[in-house]
């Protein structure tokens, strides 16, 4: 699926990464289809983390993790929300009060761009954001974790279990707002999913995204130790430029991009610190009901606007699929 070129001899991606880190030699270069640029661009290996090579597009800065065997359906279960994974949540349901307070601010922000109508959240977890949004919108959700989706339905929310694919989005009417809060970086095919979302937006509708900022000062200084560098859970690492290009590729306009403050459960902060330092903190779940305002200016909040009267024809995405399939076939033919 990718083409490698090295300054010294032929090596594997992992060995090239080790050379870059230990010897300071030139990193591996490869041509990959970049969903933000809409074409094949030069990528370089930055480093390896959790067994995954981290690559970055030289044109737009979009980062990605090479994690071809990762299965989101098997990973995002109830354990992900209750401390079962070091890179998940320690006690998501226990932090409901804190999370809903933060989500209420998010709803207020969204209403500055769209005051009402139909709203769909992709990756809605246990429905805390939807509970806040339903005061102003007709809400629905998609959640890959089956038990979380069932919990939402028990609380009267219209939520389907599964991936954000054509089959599941087709169960809903077209939307005025589609929300992905800390979700887009998890998607195996982020560009394709956003293009699909654009198709299910009404003219003038918006997509609201929160995700890490790979171009931020903190991310660049931290490198492989960045708090959001958690492959294979996080597969994509966006920059403002890459998000700008991706919005254009799917026929939308970036209306705003900022780095907001966020109220975060203390339990999640302690959990993340413990993960970065290599230990599991005992008793952190007890702090789930306490929230503190945090801003490391390494997380973006983006609003994309669909043109009025526009219907999507994601030709750039189709060409990307053809490019990937052709290189997959080349790889199979040479193996």
C-alpha cells in the first residue's frame, strides 16, 4: 500500500524509525494517498509508538498511525469507558455530571452556528451530550459500543449501534448538525466518513469536530510522548491546515477553528498522567465527579459549513480509493 525510499539501502519502516531516533539519519520517505490533500504525497516516518509507525504528510502535516490490523469493534466495548484500557476512560459514567456540564457549553457554542433542527452525534458514548442537546434539537446518535448504545436507548434516546457507515446513516433523516467530539481521530477512514456525513447534511448544515492539534506547540515539543499520541486508539493526527484541506476536499468550508478551554474530570487527568508515566493510579475513579478547567492549546474545535443548495459528489475521495486499491494490488502482486 505504500512505496518506501531510504537514504541508505533498503530497510523496513520499523528499522528506519529506529535509525531516525537513535542515529539521527534521514527518515524513511514514502508516497501515500493523503485524504486531506486528495492525492498521493510524500510522507516521512516520525517515530514508532505502541508498535505503530507514525507518519506525517509533508504537504499538510496530517499524521497517521500504521495500524492495519486494528479492529475498532473489538476495542471499543464497555471496558474502554471503565478503565479497562490504559488509553480509554477510567469511569465515564461516573463522570456524568462533569461531562454534561462541559457538553452544555458545547451545545451553547453550536447554537451560535445553528439554533435548532436535527442533530446527529457520531460516537455518542452513553448519550450525555445528546441529553444536553435535546433541549434545542431533535437528536439521534451512532455508537460503536453496543452496551453504551443500549444505555442510550434505555434513557429514551434514538441511538443505533455500529459504525458510522452508509447503512447506519441511512436510518436517519438528513441533518442540520453532525457532531464528532473527540471521535474523528479514531475512525479508520476519517476522510470517507466525513464525506459521508456531508451527504447526510441539509444545505447550510454544519459538522462540528473536536480533535487534537498535531501542529500545536505542545504536540511538537512532546513528540511521541504527546498525551494524544495513543495509537492504535488514535489513528489520525490533524493539523489546522490538514483540516482546512479536508473540508475543501469534501466540498465544505471551515467556518471556525479555535482551541477552547474544557472542563475535564480529575479522574481522567490522573488516568492520563499515570499512562504517560507508566503506572496505573489506584482510586482515581473517586475523583470522577470533580472537574477542572484545562487548556493545553493542543486540541481544536472546528466548524465546517455545507454550502446552501449543494449536494455532494466526493470525487476526490473516490480517486483516493482507486489509488489505494491500485497500490494494494501492486503489493499483492509483488508478495
